[in-house]
C-alpha cells in the first residue's frame, strides 16, 4: 500500500520533470554579439521558435537573405523571435554589419518524415503538439522519442498504481 503510493508519487514526479523538458526543446536561443552570431549555425526541428538576443553594445539585426524573417534593428538587450515551420536552410545576416552571418537549418535529416507527418496536420493548430509528434516519427530525433516513450511508460505505470491504490482504499 505504502509502496504503491510511493511509486505513484515517483511516477507523477518523473512526469513533471520529463514532460516540460521534452517541450523545452522547441525553443532555441542565438546570442548576438559584437560582431557575430553565437552559435552561428543551429539545426532545429520544424516548429522550433528561435530567439535572437542582442547581447552586444551595438545595434544589430537578424535578417533572412530570402526575406522570410527580419528582426528590424535590435538595440542592446532587445530580442526577436521567429518560429520555423518549414524545412529548409535559412541563411541570415546583420543588415548593419553584413559580414555577420548565420544559418538556421530546419529539419536536419528528418525532412521526409516531416512532410509525411505534416500532410494531415493543420498548420495553425497547436504547433507545439504537432512538433512533438513529428519528433517521434523523425529519423534523427531518437532522444526525444525515447524521452517520450519513457514519459508514456511512467504515465501508464503511474495510472495503474493509482488505480490499485484507489481500489484498495475503497474496499
Ligand atoms: Cu550587426
């Protein structure tokens, strides 16, 4: 009885820790310094929101060469976010200092899986949930898939334990 309650508590605790960490992977930060982007190149899953934070002393921009996104002038301390829903390689630069360049690669090797999964998904409906599901079907996203599987296993075991506890206390 006490052991089951303990198991349930552990399972719930693990859920609280694991689930947000899986969701936290949907955000990435690029720091803008004087005069470079750090890291200059990042690879993210579709649906990831990238935030550029100007940590330098000069104003900077993060401007896509193809016009998909443009932060405008970011004064020191200001930030700009853009959500990458489409697979591709996005080269960007600073309009004030054009020698500052960076790249965001969306999809990595999982592009095929992304397109297969996105055919039925509405582009406007809950991008976080969609991206999480896609991560489990994507080839290179092994770690998130394992994390999700572990979370699911814990949820199931936690609910089973909870049911046992409830059944025992009611009889
Ligand atoms: Cu700049």
